[in-house]
C-alpha cells in the first residue's frame, strides 16, 4: 500500500482533473469529486446506480462555507447545530443558494464538515466543496474499509485512498433545518436524542433572548 500522503496527493490531482475517488471519512468510506465538475458528478450517479433526482451531499472545510452554499437568510438553528456537531457526523439540509448548479439540487442542499484529516486535505486542496456520498451501490450496505469499496465498486473509480477502517462505522445523521426547526431525516452516527436535546436548548436560548426584546 502506498504511503497515505502519496495517496492523498494522487487523489488531489485526480480531483483537479475531474476524476472520481473513494476516501475514508469519520463515518464511512466516501465517493467523491469536485462538486463543481458536472461530468464527474454524473459519473458518481452512474457508479452508485443512484437515481439522479436524489441530490448528492457535500463535504466542506469549515462552518463559514455553509453560508456560501445556503440561501439567505440562513436559519439560526443551522449555525447552532453546526457549532455543536461540526466537524463531525451531522449533515444539515439547508435551502440552496441560487448560484449553485441545478445538478446539486433543485431547492435544497445537504452539507457536512467531516472530522477526518484525509477529507479535509482533499477539500482544502481543490478549494471547492467535495461530493461526499457513501462509496457503495445505492441500496447496499455502506462500507468502512478500502477492501469493501473494491468489492462493491471494483475498478469504477479512479482511485481508492486506503486510510484504514473508518472510525465511525455508520453514516451521518441527516437533519433538515429549512423550516427553522430540526427534523431528522436519517438516523445515523449522532443519536436522535442528542440532536433533539440541542434543538431544545436552541429554542430555550431563543425564547430567553426574545424576553429581553419586549
């Protein structure tokens, strides 16, 4: 196996050329490309056999990038949850900024800041959001090792970065904040009770602040 840094460097060059790679994350292995390269994004749909009406999630480097990808105004609860759970296994669904291409979603976009050095190195190097969908055939189990990626995807991807077993072992928890609340769309690595507890804390803080505006 090549040195991990050598694999990352090779992955960066592939992404910059519009290629598709698989890589470890803090949850499960991801399948990704530069989110602003439409042909590469099309390949991901083909590789995963994923219906094209289902938008692909994005990985970003920090919470500040969320404001660039989301429509204004960004719900306050989005930042509240992000500051608690990012970097980490929370995917936020927000209204999509008008400048984003339609193939990233018609109205909403799903965004996450991963807690994994390989992902963050890739994002920083391409200076764009990274498609970060699970590296598996749609409908099949998510994978947590490079070997499992090869079993499902074979030679369909341009590179599989072997960073060992993913520490999380399950997919991110997906929460929709487009309505100003926190609606769990997919239960994952962050327990739903924890999401609900922080959402309740947000409501209490909001109500407390409103008392002083009267």
